[in-house]
C-alpha cells in the first residue's frame, strides 16, 4: 500500500488521535487507475480523462498555489472540468492558478459544475465577508481572512446531473446536509463514491452554533442512498479514503443512524411539548456508535445538532418565556450582584463553582457581572480562568474555539496572558495601576 492507503487503514482502526482526524498530510496517491487523491485540508481528487483532468473539489483559497503545484507535479494535462461538492471556501476556491495557466497557454477555461444554490452562497459570502472572517477566526482560533472573489459555476443543476468528460461518466446528485448546495458524485464504471462533506471522519457537522441552518434528516437520507450504491472506494471531503464495500456501507449507515436518532428523538419530544433544555438533557446519539472512529464529536457536538433541529422545525425561541424578550445581560448582572452583596461576591461564587467543576453555572455568573462591570479587572481575571478551563475540558473544536476566544478577551482586559493563571484559580498578578478605584466604582 502507498502512504494514503496506509493512512486510510490507520483511520479505520482508530489509530489516529481524535483531534488529528481532519489534519492534512499533503500526501497524494493514485488510488485507482486514473484517480489521484490529494490529502489536503479539503481533499482534492484528479480524474484523468481523454479530454484532460477533472477535479472533484478544488481546495482552499489560502493554499491554492500549493494545491496547484501538487496537481501539476503529478499531471500536466489541461484541466477540462471541476466539480464543487459545495460552496465552502475550503472546497471551491482553488481554481485561480488553473485559470491563469489556461489563459497563459491559450487553453479553454475548464467547465465549472455545481448545484444551483452555490452561486447564491457565493453572493452571501461576498455580502458578509467581515462576519465570516470573524466567526472563522473564533472557530479555529486563528486570524482568518475571508475571500471576496469566487469562480462561479457555468453549469448548474437542480436534482441530478450527468457529467461526461473524455470517456468518464460521473453522476451528480444534490442533497441538503451540512449545506443546502451539496453534491455527491458516483463514478459507476469504477464504483467510486465522492461524498464531499456528507462524510468526513467526524460526527456530522449538523449543528455549528455560528453558521447557517443545517439539515440533519435530509443528510441522513442521502447517506442511506449512497450506502446502497455498493461503492468499493469512498472519497470523503476531509480525512482518508474508506476502502472496501463493507466498510463504506458501515460508515455511511452508521452516520445515517447517528443523525436519524437525534432527529427522531428530538422531534418526538417537540411534539410532546417538551422545552429545548429538557430535550437537550434527554436526547443522545446511539451508545453503540460512541467508539466509531468516524463518529467522534471533535468538531461539532450532538447538543448543537439538536439545537439546529429545533431551529429548523420550531424556530429560534427555546420555549422559556423570559427568553422571548429578555433583559440585557448587564441588567441581570447588576441585579444578581445586588442580591449577592456586590460584584466581588458574585466573582467569588463563580470561582468557587469553577473549583467544584461546575463550569457551566460559573460561566453564567461571570458573564452577568462582566456585562454589568465591563472594566472590572477582577471580573475579567476570573472570567479568563473559567473560560480557559472550559476550553481545556472541551473536545469539540467549535466549543473550544468559542471558549478560548472568551478567555483571551477577558485576559486582555485583565492585563495578563490567558495562560498566566491556573484554570479556575485566582491570579497572583496585581491589579494594573489605578485599577482599584475602577474596581470599586464597578462594584457599586
């Protein structure tokens, strides 16, 4: 076996650390005659045809020059066509070097094929570029840029589409899942399935607290349809390929069941009139799937999927009357501080709860008083510690990113590094000059 197929075996055996499941190796391998797989951040696959190459996904805008170089190191043939499995910027923004090459060599530009919802996604991304940069920076704990230029598809389809290029026939099918513009591809002559992000080696990203609506039930249905194809090779949106009919069927069927359970159990309780917080307490994925290496909640979380199911069928209100038109956080914080005997008392109680491991409750208290006393050094010193502890105790990247950002935000306001104090422990750093007066004013 080559390096990629060896990696695929290690993925299947659960030998890859959970947080490394989506990390690219940069390796490539010809997995089948005429099919070269590139293990990049979002996988890119090149299909050799008599008319030139067909790319299934084109890679990340930030690393497109490296992707171009990797493809060209393997095959210099003209790019005849590219298919976007969906419009996310890590999958659909790698074409500019190929287009520039075509112009320089006097070649026709490649056909770009995608579902009809992809152009609308690109339009939305251009409208909300600063917002998307902000939330991606928070999600991935990096300074994330966001593109404003996109290569729109020239060929769009609605439900199904057959793409024939140079003797290769690909069947494209639309499905809503992580996005509303998803395409999965079937190469019947080779029995190869390209799932895009409908499968990518982590528990389905059907929740994501900072992104638009996901579609868990339709996602599961698409997985069931794909499982019945009898594919011998599955090319995922991220991570290593899945090799063998039995393994492909198991991975797709298990993932469908994981989603179906959350959908069915959530909707059943919604129909019974339960509040969202009660549903969150009761509904869990099937226990027997908890050790599957491809269903680990290291990116999204089941709770977020349940919230998205609720949002899809029930709207944004969670059923708690006070949350319909809530008081501002600062008002709640001032009232809680008054009842407790001052802001310092609330801070002390939040630290005590954190020390007991009751971090969720500690977070409520410290956020209330942070809103009420936004310049209070002691409040932010405690808040940095509490959210650092929450980040350290979180497996899912989305959760860890949001909590880490909260910790950094308060650490800056407290005048220290986020790791300077132990999680949940008081800092020994003295207050900045002049701060005691400000703390006293904020405590009133």
